């Protein structure tokens, strides 16, 4: 039975510059795009985050960082109006600043 490995099998016949370009294209295709948040979504995120802050509830936040989406669960411990960011603390005492424009989803 023949197993086709796609374009990898041709890499030995390609110039090194072409192999590097192909690898860069593969890496770029794995990158995710930051969310586009409208005013209504931003207000909803702020509502949940402020409720979690006031009642000291845990909140789960899906946010964009660097080239992919991350998920963090923790308590809201600080706000920064200048940076438009919120700070979360996890159960393992890790702290993370998250920009409001990078937040995709907030759940209590």
C-alpha cells in the first residue's frame, strides 16, 4: 500500500530556499487571526467581568495572544483603564493581563 506524504516527498528535489519558503507558508497558515469585537460584545464582556470582580467569581476567558487563542480560568483582580486591560489570577497563583480587544469569549 502506497502512503502519499504530499509535498514533503518532493522536498529532497527542491532548492533549500524553496523548502524554507514552503515551511514558512505552513507556519503562517497555522496562525489564527485576532477577534473583531463590536460594541455590543465588548459591553457584554465588561458586564461579565465586572460581575465576576464584584462577586469574586471565577470566570473563563478565551483570548488571543501572539498567534493563537488561549483559555484561562481565574478571578478578576485588577482593571487598567489606560491599557484597556483586565488582570486575572488562576488557582495556581499565575497572573495575566489581558487586553479587552483580544477577548473572544467570557463565561462565568
